[in-house]
C-alpha cells in the first residue's frame, strides 16, 4: 500500500470508535513472528501470509462471521441489561460503546422526545457513523434499537407494577397509547394486557 502499511491501516481502523467494529484481515507477504504479532496486536481479526490457500481464507472469513454472530447475541444480552464484557474480549471499545448507548437510552426511557439525533450527540458521533456502527454490532437501526429498549422496559413494568397501560406507555416513552399497544403486539405477539396476564399466571 503506497501511503501506509496494512498494520497501520488496521491500527487506525481499530482505534476509531466509528470503525472499530469493522473486521480486518491482513493478507501479507510478511510472515515472521514479529510481523504477525504486530498485526494481531493492532487489532487484526486474522493474519494470513502469502501464498495462501483459498480454503484457509474462506475458513477464516467463516470464523470471523460466526464470531460476529456470537457477539451480536452477546450485545443483545447487554441490551437486556444482563450482558457483561467477557474477560477474554479483545475489542472492549465496542462493549463500552454498547454499554454507553444502553445507559443513554435508559436515562431517557420515559422521554417521548428522545430520538436518534440526541443519542448520536450523546455519543459524539455523526448520524451516519452511529447508524453504521450500531447496525453492524446489533443488527438494528438506531430507531429500532431505541424502540426495542422501550418495549423491553414496558414489559418489565408490566411484570413488576400494577400501573395502567396508559401509565406504562408514558413511563416507557410512548406518547400515544394506541401506537404503544400496536408496536407491543408486533414485538411480543400479544397485547400489553395479555402479556401482563400471561406473566402473572
């Protein structure tokens, strides 16, 4: 590469919050242990030396994609408030990002005016950068992510409190109780009242 080496590009991608989620695979002629360690320490997800087998390349790609799927499930646990950063996690930047996003949403859960632009501002990220990162990490667009957090919180309130459906709608940031009932049914497959009754047996 004319302007910078692959390991430098990798370090740059992995150190920027807007791009740290992007998988990086280094394909290089530099095959000694020092170069390999440097590439991996810069955050590369895989380090493959030339000449390489296409089967090895494909296996690495499959493994990276499988690991991304596992991470998405782990981030979903974080979305539910139960996930923890695993001790062997190499990309703590993404975990911290997701924890920060969740915290911002939860602090504003009852604010019907809380929107994606406000969340982007709290994360000091552009709307496009934030959208791309959150979508890559969770599989959800930011507006869908906020709505799912609101619905999960509403479900928690339905299980734990005896408030009216209107109060639960308000407390979880929905200003229109009809809309709340509609999206709740779509998300959980039953109305808020049916959900409450099913949880209380």
